[in-house]
């Protein structure tokens, strides 16, 4: 080998070693990491956030600690995280409410850009809903229900978790896709809505799979279809609305990990790889199935595209349906 070639190889190796030493992200993480969750302790979002944090703690050699900052559908916490240093030591559990429906919900009051102010690391799971009905509704499947609902426009009531919630969006999307005219009844949360559904004071509801599954299995409610494009293992006998005749129907909230904009690429990739392993871990998958969640596992680029496209899709739905937020 010529002396010039040897010198070139030596310089390349030296520069590579210098770059690794100069880039602290190659040793990431060297201290504990905060995972901010915009929900109160004990809820589904908090439970999922702790599942992610525990997995990362076990597999990245440092503690990932959940910090709950509830309020304003997660937008308060998201705004705070967006202003923090992009060093990988504060992560945020993002969701539909504070990212892909936030601009429609809050308008000019939204103090951050979901697209520009964050590094999108990984979309992890989707949170399906299931269309459930009181046993008095004379239908055994989606098509029978649609036919029945069309005979009595505005006379059937569907409950939701609240105005502008995912269950509200699902109800309006169903009205548009099927041509029925159900009336919306907003509740302050899922529990009072389910209580009135079980009592027959409202006829149908788009409930979370985790909540609805126990009433489906006990026979207290009928299930017509889930709102994701894939069936949900927890209620695998329930078809999707898409396969029941509403082609392409999908309304679900989602959960993913983001960080302040400008996160070093090496840190982004390190986290994305571990989170990809999280979604593929058999034990984790069993726990997610038990929670009624569907794994997505989209990496950084796909997650960024998803946020842009899903925001546009939800904005169109909200405007077409004339949904107004309190």
C-alpha cells in the first residue's frame, strides 16, 4: 500500500474518533431522562407512558422517569416541552389531542407548532374505539344498524366523552360515511356516558375498546365494529367498520414519543431503535393487547408524515361536520 493511502486511512480514522468523542450523543443517555405525560396519574395514557419509560430504563442503562403535567388536553405540557433544550433528556408522550386535532381545537391559542417545534421520534400505538349499542337496538351488525338508523333520523342519540373528543369525532365521521343522522350527546368523560348507555338513555356510543370490552363480553352491550383498519385482539370477533362496508373508515387517537425540535440525529435514532424493539417485544405486545391498543411502530420520518397528513384529515372532518369545540 502506498504511503499516501496509508496516511489517508490514518487521517480518516483519526477524524472519525474525534467526531465520536466530540459528539456526546454517542454515549446517550448519561443521566436520567424525563418522560412528560400530559395526563393525570392512573389513566390509560399514564399507564402506557410508564410502560414505555420502564422499558427504556431497562434497555438504555439510565432511569426514564414519568412526570405528569395534566391540563388542557395535554397542550400545556406540550408547550412547556417545546421550549426546553433539545438534548434528549426531556421526552414527551404526544397524542391526537395535543398534536393532530390541537390546531382545530385551539386555533390561534395553540402556543406551539406540532410539526415544527418537535422532533418526531416514533408513533407507537393507536387507541381504537368500538361502536357499541344498547341491547334494545334492533340490529346485529353495522349494515343492519345503518338501515335502522336511516328510518329515524335525529331520533337516535350517540354518547361521547365530551365535545371535540375522539368519540365525538368518530360519531360524526360515522354519520358522514354512512349517511345516517344520529344526534350527539356530550358527557364529561367516558364513565357517565357508559352509565347512560347501559341504562338505555342513549342508544349507541364509540367507546374505548378497553372500557367497552367488558360490557360486550358480559352481553350488556352489542358491538358493531372497531374504528381502526385492523381488528383489535382484545375483541377479535368484532369486525372493523371498514370491513363492514365503510371503506377506509379509521378514527382513533394515538400515542407516540417526541422531543424538542433539533434533537441530534444520533439520539433520535438511538431512541427510535429502542422504541421499535419495544413494539416488537412479545411481553410488551401481550400487555398492549390487554389494554386494547394496536401497535403501529412508525419511525421518525413516517411519524412526521403521519402528523402532517392526520392533522389535515382531522381538520377536514371537523370543518365538514361543523364540529365546534367548547
